[in-house]
C-alpha cells in the first residue's frame, strides 16, 4: 500500500516550458487535490476533484490544468511555467469530500519541489 | 471569499511551556476543522479534527483544540510542549460539502530543550 505517490520529487524548468506533475493513489479515494506550499503562505489549494471526471478550481488555479480520467490519477499540468510557480507542490487524497465523519481526512504525498528559472 | 487565518507565524518556547496557537476562519455555514502537523523532513499528517458534537477535541501527542462557533475559532493547545513538538502546524477548514479544504498560513513552532 503505497498511499499517495508524487513524481518527480525535484524539477527545474525554464520559463515557458511545460511539464506535468504526476499524482497517484492506491487507496480508492474519491477525493484528490493539489496544493502549493510557499513560505509564509501556508498551503493554497490549486485544483481538486471529488471523483473521476469531475474537477474544480481552488484558491489559485491560474496557470495550472488538471484532469481526472481515473480514480487513481490526478496529474497537474503547467502549460507555460513562470518563476512565480516556483514552489513545493503537494498532492493529497481522502475517501470523501463531504462532512461525513472521517471521510475527508487527507493523506498527503511527499511533495514535488519545482524551480522555474 | 473563505479564508483561514493563523495569528502566530513563528513561536519559540522552552520545554514544558504551555502552547496555544490561534486559528480563525471566515465562513458562516457548516465546517469541519482540522489541525495538521509537518515535522521536519516528513509528510503532513493529521493532528486532530472536529466534525460535530463536543467542541473540545483531543488529538495525538497530548494536543487538543476547542471549536468556538461564535468566534469562528479553532485554537490548538498543549499544556506542556516537548522538544519533539518542533514542527510546522497548519489549521484547515473544510467548507461545507464543497470539497474545498482551505489551509491557514502555518505556524512554525520551535521548542528549545
């Protein structure tokens, strides 16, 4: 049981390049989400998904795309990287997204550190 | 817009001191409330959670938090901190059934031995 797996762990991009951060979970979780963590800003929600085929925008969605074609995978795409996207990115998942007891406790991945030059 | 505010950004305490970290949120409807902790070099993990019922909830490692609905607050407490509590602490609020889980800015706690 691997939990939430993120790849790559580290990546350096040049401005304008594109890339995809991969996230996979093997817990059959309905809910998946992407956050970015910046010093003094905490974790900010980028996009989230309450189930396969359903995605929605979080607090800071600009510059990022997501899709959820399967329950297991939730990739985050940067179409044209900018220095402002330098950050640590966390993928997280939970059994559910509603206010049912215990269903929405997040399991986090290890994080992906992205630097955009 | 919904938001979560943590008042203390960096706290330094000596071992055995008491801890209280403030957390306030802005949303008038149903919420679920969480505190997560990130120890150095480790994943974020759940410290405690509030869903309903008793507003005083207890978590792991002697931490507790109190939900005060009228103040939109969910402050974290521990009577006596240990060096091993050195970590970054995040308050988070699930906004109704939207699926949006919003985090605060985080508080870095440094406990001196």
